[in-house]
C-alpha cells in the first residue's frame, strides 16, 4: 500500500526558525493579529511578511489559498509559503489549506508553523491526503518535475505537541484507508484480479479484521445466480469477501457495507465502446471504498461492529458469458431478465445485499457502486448520488459527507419507476430505459432490501475516479466515501464512553 507522507510533531522553537531548511509554511489571518511564529518570521525577514500582508496580492487571497515568498532574506529556507487561514476556520477549510500547501512545487521537507492548536492536525492531514502518487507500475520512480508535488517529511511545529500527536492518530488511520482505496482503484485489472483482490483483503486479518472468502461453489450453494451470471464469461473466479470488525458490544447488530467489485467491465455482450474502456478498471470502486473503510476502522480501533462485503467479478465475453435475454435467479428467489449485460453491477449487488441481510441482520445497510452513467449526467463529478428508504440513516450519511467535505446529493425513489422494470417473462428486467436511469437502478436494488432494514445506496460513478484533480486528490481515484463512512460510524454506531457519573 502507498504509505502516507510522514508527519512529525515538534514543540515550537522560535530560536531555530532562521536555520530551518526546505520550506516553511505559515498560516496567517490579519496583519494586526500575527502569532508569535509570524512575528518572529517577520523580524527575521526584516518586515517582508508584514509588507506582503499589506499588499493587494495578499488581500486577493481567499481562505485556504497560498502565496510563496521565494528565498526570503533572513531565512535558510528556500521558500516561505503563506496561507490565508482565519483563526475561526472550519476543519474542512483548514484541511483544504493543508491541501493547498501540499500542491506547491518541490519535494523538500516542510515545516508548518501551525498557529492555533486546533489547526495543526487538520493542516497536516490535508497535506498528507494530497501527497499521494501511485508509482507501483513504474520501473523507476518519476522525477519530481514529472509528477504532482508531494512534499517530503512534514514537521508540525506546535505549542502542545502531545495534543496534536493524539489528534493525528485517527487521522493517520483514515489517510491509510483512503490511500488503500486509491491504490486498489489505480491497479490495472491484470494485476488486481479477483484472486489478488481477495488476497489484499485477507491481509486485513493482521489488523484484527475477521476475513473469509466465499468461492464459486459456496455462492452456488447459496443460490447467488444473479451474481454468478456476471462473471461466468471470465476465467477469473467470482468471489465474495466478508470482512467483520467487531469493536462494539457483543449483542449490537452491525452496520453492513456492501461494495461492487467489478475488476474490469467490458459490458459483456452489450459491449462498451472501445474508446475509454481502459477506465473500466475503476468499476470496483465501491469494493475499494469498503476495503478502505474497514482498514481505517480496524487501524483506529473503532468501538463499533461493522461488516464489509464485496462481490468480486470480471465482466467478460466468452462462450460461457451471459447473453441479453437470459433469465437468472437471485438468492432472494426473484428471477431477472438480463436485457443489458452492461447493467451488471445491480445483479451483483442484489445477491450480496440479500446475503448481508440474511446472515447479519444489520442495523443499517449501505451499498456503494460505480453503478450508472446517468448519475454523472445528473450530478457531474462533484456529488455522489444518494438514494434511501430511511430518512434517519440517509440524513446521517449526508451529514457525515458534508462534515468531511465530500459531495453528496439525495435523489428520489418512487414506485412509479417500478413500471420501467416490468418483464414479460420474469419477475423483473435489469434495466428500464435511459430516462431516470440512476433512480431506476436504485429502484431495482430496493427490491432486494427488506422492509425492516434501513438502507442507503451510494452511486459513486462520478466521484470515485475523475479526470481532473479534486479537493483532496490528484487526477484519478479519489477515495471518496472513506472519510464520510468513517465519520458516520464514529457519530452513529460507535459505543460511547460513559462519563464518571454514568451518564
């Protein structure tokens, strides 16, 4: 797994600032309210900082934006990176300021004079999130000028290092989870097969996660004909991987996370166009997100019960492959007429979601999938599509996503869309036309959700991997959802510590 950048925490030492090498990052707000670190920098640079902050250039900086004073006189550092950050900035604003610092050119070590104590950890977290580069497939590491900037070691210079170090512990775990998700989505399909994907997930046992792999013979016995139909044209065996983190009370029902793990999607006999098909290595983004969340929860020791289930398949063409017009039987027992073999994600999810409910009786069910192009038409690459049968769980997911700065927007479910799924020969079709495609797909999945199960469907087709850099990530996989779902678990499903009076 790609390792997050190393974050060091050190006590503030104004006496050494003149000799600090590499880059110095300095969050500031008003020229009239400079902290001790900024005042020291201003004296060392003979007032250059104050003059800059009085200029129009600084006045035009928005919250979180940076400006660089190169080779400042009086400092050994090669650059002074000034970032505009109000003392009352939110956690997301502070994190984004860290991202802005990480994007500056060069890979020198960075010393961050973090200012207000509560800013420090979020600044470091933002820098770490943006300092990602996937180099596993390169024979040689790229030169600095050929890749987005990734700072070297980062030192957070703070007044209370013990407090900041404690705050960084769960953030490091979260960054690892995000990077795992990005790594999995980046990996090409000849490297990340269903077999090697399962092996990557088995490694979570080292963190205390209980992991089991259901093979095709197991899936056949369970009656998962819908799932098996997706991968029957491939030489890569279909698998379901079950990951259990048991950090909560023994009798507490788990939250179930289900991820679509199509390691490569040709579209089957409903073949995709050749142009852009190489991007279909990202069609396992839902499974990648579930893996990242499970890693994070285990790494930080979450006091919650969470089970992650991923269906791993490859949608290929062969003499064994499913044909348009075939009818398959789901684990639930419903029959599905496969009109379009490129609408395969919902066939996978139907069986894995049903299995999750039958076996674990979860307190809530959330599925994640790069499911439809229609959601990209609706929401672009800024928002994940959110569908739900339960307002309370949906609102909690939306709140968590907002708190982490991950875009999400709720879209409707309605019985009227069920008419689109009517089949003349089976219980349902797997598609229902282009109009309202994202909702029709969600309406299909809803048929495999029990009435008593709170359920949220997250269509991440537009946000899982993108062609341009995002707030927290360079071009490519974003890791969207790891932060939001980790926060959801912390806010809604973790066992809370009792106060001294038992309240």
